[in-house]
C-alpha cells in the first residue's frame, strides 16, 4: 500500500506520457502512464489464454485487511465473468492472504475521485486502486485491454493513474427507425463500456415506431410499434416497400437492459419525443393531434407536420402517464424529452393551440412549444428528474432547469452554457455517426450525407473557444449519435459506430495535452484484437493512409 502511494506521488510530480511503440494499446489513453522495467507473466494469474482443463484462477487479495473487499468484489466477479464470457473456460476466483502468491491486489483509497483508478503492474503483482465500484470497473477495463493485447503472455510493468476529462461520455442509438433486439442493445452497451463510455441515450420513440411498452396505453405497442412499410434506398428515390416492420421492448426487457447497463457503469437516458416526431403515438391516439384525424405510423424518414397538440390538456395528461411509467423503469437523473424538429404548421391553424397562446399571453408558436416543454419539465422536476432536450428547446425560452443537447452546431450549446444550463455537445459535424466516414461514397453503404472521418471525431473539442472560461464547467461532455434510417441491421450499426466511438471515447476521457491522433491510430491497430475477438463489424479505414 505504502509503495503504491509513494510511487503515485513520484509519478504525479514528474509523469511522462509514453508515445512510442512500447505504449500499451489502451483506448482511451490513460492520463498518466509510466512504463517500468520488467514484466509479469499472466499465466499464474489468469490461465485462460492457455486453455487448460483446470480453467482460470484469479487470485485476489485485499492487502489492507486480508479479507474481502466488498466494493471491489462485485467488479472482480464481473471481470472474471467477462473473461469467462469471452473464453468459455471455468473461472475460479478467491481471496487469499498469502502474499507469496502472484495475485491481483484490490486497494480502496477513499481519497480518490469516484471515476479515478490506479493500476500498477510489477513483476510480482498487479495492484488496482480506486475509491468506488466505478473506479475499480475502469481499472478492470484497462486490465482487460492490457491482457487482450499482451504478447507472449506477459504484461509490461507500468503505473497508471487515471480519471476522465468529461463526465458525459455518451453514445446514442435510434431504435425507432430500425429496431434492435435486447441482445443487440446490450452488445452496444458492452462495447461502450470497454472504452469507459458512461451514458447510453436510448432513442425509443419517433414517427416511424414507438418502442417502449406503456401499460396504461397498450395501443402504443399494438399500433404504434408497427408500420406497414418503410422507405427503401436513398430518400430522394422516394421508394417504399410494403413489408410490415416493427418491434418494442417490454418493461421487463427494459429493466433487464437498465440492470445490464448499471453493471457496466452506464446510465441510460431514455428519450420520449415531444411535441414533434410523435406520429407513431398519434397513429394510436389521433385525438392527441391538432386535427384529430386518423394517422398512420410513418413510413418515410424526415419530419411530419402532425405533432402533439399543445392546446389540448389531454396531451399533457397522456405524456405525464407515459413518463410516470418511464421513470419507474429508468433510475437515471435525466429524461430526454426530444423537442427537436417540431413544425408549427398545425398549431398555426389549430383553435386549441391558438387559444392556449392567447390565454397565456404567448407571442407565437415558438413560445407555445416552450410552454409545452416547461410544463413537462415542471412535472418531471416534481418527480425529482431533470429534463434534457435537443437545442430547439431554446427557442421561445428555455425551461428553467433544462439541460441542452446541441446538435445543430455548437451555438445552441454555447447559448445554453452562457445562461448557466448544462450542455452535451453533439454537433452533426463530427458527432453524427450516421454520416459518411470516407469521401469515397460509392464504396460505402448509403448514409445520410456529410463526412465525419475518424480524425475529425478525435480532434473535436466539446468546449468551444468562444465560451467564457467560467462557463466551460457547464459542458458536461459530448455524444456520438447513431440515427438508423439507413442502418437496417446491427452489423451496419457497428460499422458506423466503431471505431468512431473509440475516437470519441478517448477524446472525452483523455486530457487534451495527452491526446495524439497519430498515436491513437497506432494503438487502435493493436487494440482491434479486442474488436476482432468480439467479431465486431468495425470500419477499417484507419488501416489505410488518411484521406486527404
Ligand atoms: C435530425 S438530430 C434528427 C433525426 C434524424 C437525424 C438524421 C435530431 C434531433 N433530429 O430525427 O434521424 O437528423 O441525421
């Protein structure tokens, strides 16, 4: 214990960042890393690589008390399981107090930040230090990557002291335009966690399908979860098939995913779109639209004029009921209420909307949208939750406690941060992973447009230069968005998300002064063995010279 503290102190006072080929292939790059002399053989600690009948034995020890360390135990079991999962050998783990055995020491240091960890490898032992489960989990993720990329069953001696730069290291997945199974969603979450990402933004509702079971409104799944055809090919072709398409997650399945994510130290932010992008819900409950006419679940991508009617109190009661169920499913602080791309067309001629504008002395339909969001915010705040919404929620006045997800560039995020609101940066360029990752479009599967190469994701700075220094603290981090209009299956999602997700993970975890794109690419080439073993369908542009 003392030696590790002394080492850390030395380390902090004069750390160096290894940028040469001996740098371990860790992603994200740790913030403080010193390579040391010597190696430790993996075999006595983790025998899974040689696949003996005896299976794997991991010897853990709590040096401090010589007994079980409750904080670390759950993470240790998860670590043991991940190795088992990947190699299907039997795992035995046990706590030992015999210091002569090669072992993994788990040391609690209550002075460390929640997400911080230390990892020291000496020729005799491996020491993990953290103050919390999350810290131990991150230490284990680093250890897993080191083991996976080790050569000759040896780990180099080293010392890592690490913690993230940003608190919100997010990935989003649109499960409305195309539906992904529980196992696929879990795989996405698992991939995120390998690179220490910690927020999964689950886009659960949109015009083309409602994907979450709400017990009080069964038609949201029997009707809204299915469309009778889909757009095929590029949007400009305006072609459709007539194949029924849909699916939804039961509440039990949602709970299963939430629990799985929690184990991976990932918070899920569910998104329930309002007032726009709501056609699927209106198909089941047309009385909630301005016209009250019948609607069909959307088949074309894009934006629809029919949206929740802001002049109708039943809409609010309906959404409150929906959110009541949503908050029992998702324990996280934030609920995403959408707020994007809501045409004002219907509201302009809707008697109820106009009456609401008049009664509340609102200036126009933009203020009416703001009324809508503020009313929902009040409801959720009373339930102890915070709202986050796309940057259109700034129009007509931001709800008092809302956080903003800036997608139409950075301007919305800047305005929100300047007003003292929390912000997640996810500008289309470069955070939309539904955009092309190569200029050679003809060689790529059809994508929505744009060009967001790996290097642009890596070099993106979530803190705009324009932002006053004292407001930077409002930028919680950034997020990669995966809209799935043109991704019909999960391997295609993987192709678009990986490795751009890894570039973003490092961008958000590693301090700017320790970031180097060239070094990242070198490490990615070695780190890809992890992706290969998991059979991830990742894009391989990084193996070629960078596009000019
Ligand atoms: C805009 S980003 C949308 C989505 C689309 C996406 C396609 C946002 C808040 N709205 O509905 O899927 O563009 O890139």
